[in-house]
């Protein structure tokens, strides 16, 4: 048994076999073992992810990464790059597609782990499945394995980890590794080596928010690509640390002060974390969504316009303050998506905070007028419920001096307030149109291929020239 890392007493309960248990689960998981509702929901998230990936194709940071891939990677292959519709190796396809699916801030999120699984799991899964000619069933089994393992690692690393580290970049590297490892048919021991090599590469720091930098897209790009690298290396006999999560000098030791090893193996194979995962409704950081929904409730119930609002207080959890508090006055569209005043300003001005609204935000005087009228305030109830529940509470003071309160217990997109397949389809179509995929008929064809991914005998190209 490993000694507990740091001063975290919870790690004294680690058995030293947690990483191995995850490796065995991911290696052994068969499509037939996965309940039908879990497969169906995973397909929903795949369609949702693909829409996000297409929407990001023309954005500046993604163009830079696509140019990098074109320079460094092969000019041909069996894995497609959504941003260019060119074919290349699995490594570079996964890298660019992972970044593209995370830039629009429309990809899914698991509340308890504060982790965006789709942005790292599906790029690695698709690139590898196309390279191998894997079936849709193998693709889905591998993707579910990635969700289940990645979410548990995010939960394990805890709230202290998220204050500094972007969990999608850290836990996501291992989620990618087990996804690809499952497609490569890694035995448990080789899968454990893949996890070890992925964990030692895991990275992603929140400092980029202060500078409006592009690092968030690099986090998912590298998580997908580095996890894929770890799995392919393990397939070739390369070894990795066997206790990279729970070991004396593993991820918990260096990246967390509240890690809980019991989270790593919590009901593996019976509790399906895929079903706990949420869709994004607004095109912004998920920490803004509860307050946005609560504000929308107040606005609609009282028919308020921006001119009627003197002040808004968003009652939030500490995680929201840690992430959103870094953005004081947004200077880019992407930075605005990490600003509570910007998001609530758009809700107040337009009753929505979608892609078009954010694109126009920096030149939107009505929404901008809310920048100095919105504040976040730590709320004990909201903070105690987080991260398992993301409660939305706002207090709106009107220009006439009346204070109106709004509250939502499940933001739009959460499992108890989820998107229907019709809503998922419509969202993906909007994102594809935003990314200038093609005509309505071409989008129809793309959507048909996405929804039928699980039935493919061998996964080929999804986008068309």
C-alpha cells in the first residue's frame, strides 16, 4: 500500500490497486455489458460533441492548431481533421478535433467531477476508430469506458485540484488513454501502463484566463493527443507507472489536497456516470449557467428590461469565483464566455447567450452596460451543494428599489432537466451551420451519419468535401 501523499488523511485509505482496477474495467468492458440507455445517451453526447467540433472549425485558435498539424503531421491518413476536412494520422486528428470541440463552450460537462468528457474522449475515439476501421459498437464501448474512468478521476482529484488545474486537461488525458486503449484491445496490464504514461503527462492550468490566452484549447488538444500517445505506446510494450493516481508521487500527491481514493472505483460497472452528464445550453462556461437560468426566470416573470435593472447579485459556489473571478473586463469573445457579468448581460439584453450573442458582445452597448451592475457572492447553500448540484440563485434589484429573487435547482441541460433528442439535433444543426459546414441538405447528411454511428460496420469519414 502506498503512503498517503502530502497531508491528506483520506489517501491513507488508498489500497494501492485503484489504478489497476480502472485499467481492468476499461480493458474488459464490452458493448454487451453496457445498458441500452447508457449507449443511447453516449450517442446523444457524440452528436452534441460533433456539432461543437464543427462549430469551432474556423475560429482563430483552431486554425493555428490545424496549421501546426499540417506542418508537423502526415498529409494523408485515415483520420479526419474537422477544421480542414483533410486526412492525417490519429494523433494530429485527435489534437485538432479536441481543440475545435472545446472553443465554442457548447460541449458537455459532468457536474460532480467538473469535467468535460466529450472534448477529450470522442476526438481520440474517432481518430483511432477511423484509423483502425473499428465498428460503431467498438467505438461506443471505448467511449463509454473513457467517460466512466475520466469522470471518476475528476471526482477523485477533488475541489482543491480544480482551483489550479483544469480537470479536463488532467483527468482528460487518462480518459483519452483508456478510450484508445480499449479500441486497441489492450489487456489489463498494458492498459495500466497506458494510464501511467497518460497520468505523467497530465496538465492544464487556469492562469490563461487572466490573459485571454488560447490555452484552454491546448488543454483538450494535448489531453486527447497525449492519452492517445500513451495507449499506442503501451500497445507497443512501453511501460508506465502502475500507481500514477494513488502513489506516493502520483497525481493526488502533486495535484490535490482533498483527493478521495474511494471515488476511483465507485460502483464501477453498475453506476453509469454517462447518465449523470449534462449538456450545455448557453455558449459559456458552465459556472455561469445556473445564474443565467435563474436570471432568465426573474426577467420573464417580471417582464424586466435592462433599463429596469439597477444591480444583479449571482449567489455562487467557490468554484465559480475561482474560475470566473479571473475575468474582470473581457477583451475577447472567448474570455467573455468566462465572465458572469458578460453572460448575464446577454441574458438580460437578449434572453439568450448563444454563439451569435457572444460574437457580437464586445460591440453590444446594451449587454456591456451590465458589466458594472453584476457581482458574484459566495452562497453557503450553493457552495455546500457543489459540485454534485449546481444551484442557481440571483437577486435582482430594480431601478425602483425592489429586490426580486430567482432560483433554479437544475439548470437546463442537467440530467433532471435534460435536452431531448430533438433539442440535441437542433443544437448540433445550429452549430454546424455556425461552422459553415454546408447547405441544409449537406447538414442533413452529416446528421444522419452522426446519429447512426453505433451501427457502422467500420467507421469512416463523417464530413464530406
